[in-house]
C-alpha cells in the first residue's frame, strides 16, 4: 500500500507476477549452470522456490536462503556463462523481495533474472550480442500485462552495470513500450 511520497503500491499478487516472470527467465539458462556444475542444485532450488512463491507460497526465510545459495553457486562456477546463469536464478528468488520504493535500482529486482539469463546465453554463443537481444525479445513476449504495469510504476532502469546493466535497460525500454491491448 502506498501513502508516502516515494512509495509504490505493490500487492502480493504483483510480487507473484514479477517472481513468475523472473523464474521463467532464469529457467531458460539453468542448463548452462548445470552443465558446468552438475552436482550443484542451488540455482535449481532458487528457481523452484521462486516458482513456489509465484504459485501462492510464502515469502519467507527459505526463499531468501535459496537466493543467497544461488549467489554462492555463481561464485563457484567455472565459466562466466555458468556464473551468469546462477545469478539469474538468484535474481529469480530475489524478485519476491522487490521493495515498494520509487527508485530506479528496484528495476533490477524485476528484470535482473532476464538480463543475467540473456548474458549467459550470449556467452554460450561466444559473446554473440544478437543472441542476447533475441533472448530479450522472447522475454518481452512472455511478459504479462501485470508485469508491465508493475514495471511502469518504477523509474526507468539505472545506468551502469556493464553488459548486464545494458541488457536490463534494453529489456526495460522494450517492456515499457508495450501497450497490451489484448
């Protein structure tokens, strides 16, 4: 519920929609991490916890713990692509913790999983930037009207962040341009 300046109204259902989008994005590159670290289930667990919340589960310690575990898994990855795939999983579980603050940095909670997934896909394709762009295009088609509405409540994505930041800004601009007349 909003009331103070600088706060954004976010319902539990809004958070579930954001988390479902993030989990779907992260799932697309899970095999990149698992190919690198086949015995490490932490990113898979984070995505699973994100889906559980998105489908009506609680937003509690277990969800937060799986996000942190996926971040630790990213640090143990042998390849940069696997690192980015694990960060996508971490971002998926972390999406449930989108803060109702009117700050551009919060856009990373909404779109971080998608940007990390796109970056992982680029790296698997020998840093082919067109692969990342194609990945973003598929994510835009998967976005629900509610996801776009939540995103539009926040300022546009911030500058910086290297290639992942660039991918966040591209995804942000593409999603904000949608009208969802369906």
